[in-house]
C-alpha cells in the first residue's frame, strides 16, 4: 500500500515549512542536502518537527492544503501538541 506524508520542518529561528511527499525519508535527505531549490534552501530548513501519514494521494493533498492555509500560530500548536520540545523527528523515519 502506498504511503503519503504531510510534514512540517523548521530551522534554528523556527521558520516553518509545510510539504507533502510519498517518500518522507528521501524528501528529508533532499532538504538537508539543500537539493530542493526555493524556500527550504534559502532559509536552511532542515529539521523535521511534525508529520502525518495517509494512504491516499487525495487525503494528503487535502490535508497539506489545509495546514498550508493555517496561520502560523495554528501550525505551531499542531507541532507542539505532538512534539512540545521541537525535537528533530528524523530518527522516527530513519532509525539507525
């Protein structure tokens, strides 16, 4: 079964970025290696602080648009409800 993810990333100054992908591990590596041109590269967005998994592309697109449409405070509240210390969650998707 296919897996789809919506995720929130941040940097040292807690600038937020919301994205969607069908391969969270690959996408995090692309962001960390600055292979994704644009916002995440420009602002050094490199820390995964929130993610949700879905089974259909329709669900993930709908959820991604919903979160992207929220004000910053609501995105912070979502992140802190699951990750109050803003820990990097990369280990949860790439256990060593």
